[in-house]
C-alpha cells in the first residue's frame, strides 16, 4: 500500500514538473515574440518616415535621384524582411534576412546623409528638420526594442538549454533556439539616420 502511494506521488510530481517546464517554455517564447512585436512597431514607423524624408529631399536633390531610389529600394527590402521575420520570429533565416536588409538600409541612409550635407537649404528646411528628429528618435527606440528582444531571446534559450528543460523541450515543440537580432554594423545603422543641421 505504501509503495503504491509513493509511486502515485512520484507520478503526480513528475506530471507537475513537466507541466511547469512546458509553461515556462511557453512563457519565455511569448515574451521574446512580444519583444519582437515591439521592434516591428518601431521599424514600421521608421519605414513610414523614410519616404517622407525622401520626398522632402527630392526637390533639392534633383541630380541625386540614384541615391534617393537606393534609399527607397533598401527601405522596401527591409520592410519585406520585417514582414517575413514578424510572421515567425523563431525563423533564423528570416532574422538573418532582416538584419542584412537593415544593413543595406543603413548604408543607403548613410549615403543620403552625405549627399544632404552639400545642400544647406535642405538642411534648413523645417519639414526636413522635423523628419530627421523623428527618424533619430525612432532609431533610438529601435535600438532599445532590439536590446529588449535580445534579452528575452537569451532568457528563452538559457531556460530551454538548461537541465532538466533540455530533456523535454523538443518533445514540447521547442526544438530550435530563438535567434538574436544582430545588425551587421549596429554603429552604422544607429548613426546613419541622424542628420545634423
């Protein structure tokens, strides 16, 4: 009789242990997915500002249409990469594609910044100053959101890879690690949209 009770207690304890691991895996996954949603909001805001910036600059940069087109093309590619990553933040290939597209966008914005320096009237334009300020503020929010996302990814991966969760994670549908969002050249991307007046 005592052996049966002990076995039943062990079985109930094992079930509660497994349920606890499952719930923690779900909690950590939901946290990093929510953190990515915050990145998505900020990146979309930035992507919405870029065409306005280009449109404002168009009148002044008539001879620089190639630079403006490169910015819009890079923005569109980054938006496409964001859409793919947002559909499944656990997809490592999608995260790499987004990081690469963000690198190209940062490079294109850097070239635009260099071109704009040669046009004092453009730099003094009220709309351009406001857009540049909004873009700079949004870029700071992107950096903060990306850091929060990467922190949540690390928490999820650390829990999933630790023992005993590692023994059950794949059985519960958590077989792959979440991917950090690392831009190829974070300094360039952070600095590129900051247009000095």
